[in-house]
């Protein structure tokens, strides 16, 4: 009998409503509670300026971090779990994708998996453009090269023009 392959799952977590740090902690605990899942690394929490939001939401700063889990599952079952977790923590999906939310969890990568479906793209299509993802990811996986990228996470983070919008908030959390 073959053992399932263990792969690394990179997740980006964010919150800009309510008890932001509490929402991140609750999400971390729930994500780590799944069977055959272990926490490999967690980045510090950063406070970040909102990106791509309507002017009335510009004052709602995010707390962002990255979790690295070890799992034997691909991205699809994780997407279902994450959406259920977000709903349980009070996220209501709206037409405005950048509306404020108590929790947002994105799959950044799952090992070397590449997937593109109507519901899921892995690696995340905008991970390398976002300081709020790259800075914490560089804290825990600086030498990581995701499929389709020649530069490491640290190299990509060093090129960011908006790095100043990402401020360390809590470590440990």
C-alpha cells in the first residue's frame, strides 16, 4: 500500500473587521485541526493597508500572515474547507471581492501542484504582486520558488515598491 504524498500547503490569512487577531488565531486553530495536517511554520502578523478597496473601506487596515501546513491532500478539498471556515467565522461573500471581511484565507501553493479551474488557481494568480503576501511568506520560506517563477520569494519581496505598507504587528501570535 502506497503512503499518500506529504506536500506543503501555503496559506495567506487576512482580517480587517472585528477582532482581527482573534479571527486569525481562530482560523489557524481550525486549519491545523484537520486530520493528517501539521503546522510547519507561521509568519509574524503584519498590519497592512487595504489593496484595491473602495474609498469608504480605505481606513480598515488588514492584519495579514502566512501559514505553512503539511498535508497529504491536493488543493480542491482545501478550498471547500477554507470556504466553510470563512463562513463559520462570519465572512459573507459579496459581489465586491474586496469588501471588508472578518477572515480571508487564500491558497498560495500546494507543493509543486499547478491547477486552473473556474473555482481555483494554484499557485494563487496574484501572490507575487502582493506585499501583504510576499513579506510574511519571505519570513518563513525565503528560498521557495513556486511553479512558473524563476526568482525566490525573498528575491521577489526585495523588489517590492510598496513594502512600507506592510508593518510588523505581532510575533508570536
